[in-house]
């Protein structure tokens, strides 16, 4: 009967496997593929060009991120959509007025790029 150790050299077995050279090469390849597909999908819908696809590296994993830090910080709305909302805006003269932000369906950029199911999280309501 085989014996399975929980750790190897003081490290958890799962971390040893995750840091294996072959596993890390596959993680890198898949991350690159998903990032390229996400960028292609985002380009099809880009209106102002503020959103971008980024790849971040953790200690073990790599992450494909839809970032809108340069724009309206609306990455979640871009991915999942948003409900219609009314906001108070101010013009350059200090006059306040109500502005309606229309409903928008999500683009599911990351979900589509990663071949994941498009799970609706509920539309984001802007304040």
C-alpha cells in the first residue's frame, strides 16, 4: 500500500506540486492564452480605450485582470452589466442636475476568454 505524505521537505504537498516546473509552464501558457483572448474580446467593444487586460503574478498563481483604473473604474459593470441608475451631476458652473445612466448588459470578457460559464452576478447599481 502506498503512503501519501502531506508535506515534502517542510512544504505542503499541494504547494510542491503547484511550484513544479511543468505545472508552472502550463499555468503561464494558459494565462497567456486567456489574456490574449480577453484582449481581443475587449477590443471589439472598446469605446474610449480606458479598460485594459493585465496579468498579475502571485507566489504560485497568475491572474488575468480586467482593469478600468484609467477610466470610470467600471470593470465590474463591463464584465457583468449594470442596472439603470440616476445620479446627481454638477456642470462646470456648479449647477446640479439629474443624469440617467442607462442599463448595460455585461460583456463577460474574462468569462468568455477563460471558457467559463457566464454567471450573472446581478446588475451593478451605481450610486
